[in-house]
């Protein structure tokens, strides 16, 4: 009988702890600070990828770095919106810059492809 009571008490404690860890809030087990840090890290990584793409000499490589940076910024913005934390500081400006640079890289790549195909007999 005592063993059954101990098992029931342990189950009760586990269920209470489970309920506490996986709360009904949008954030679940994650705090707002954790989500903000994640969004900030994604934006920092996007800025680093943008710097790399600006240094790339090959348009195809620049375009791939730019696309990855843009994906990071969009993920940070979507994550922030999903959890109701407002907009990520500087994300809109960074996204706009990345879009402009992506268009320029795509045009440079198209020009390079045209030049290459013109040389083929």
C-alpha cells in the first residue's frame, strides 16, 4: 500500500512539473528573453553573411550568401511575430538592403551567364 502511495505521489509531482514546464502560453517552455536572444543571434548571423556576400567576387556565390542572410532575417522576424514580441530591431532595414543587393547580384549573374553563352559557338 505504501509503495502505491509513493508511486501515485511521484506521478502527481511529475504531472505538476510537466504542466509547469510546458505551459499553455505561446512561448511554451521558452522565455521571451530566450526568443529575443535567438532573434538577435539570427540577425547578427545575417549581418555577417551580408558582409560576406558583399566581399564575394562571383555573383553566384554572392547571391547564395545573400539568400542565406535573407532567410535568417525572415526567420527572426517570423519568430518574433509568432511569439508576439514585436519587431526585431534593425531587421526591416537589413531585409530591405538584402533584397536590393540580391537583385543586383541576380542581375550581375544574368549578365555573366549572357556573356558566357555569347562566347559559345
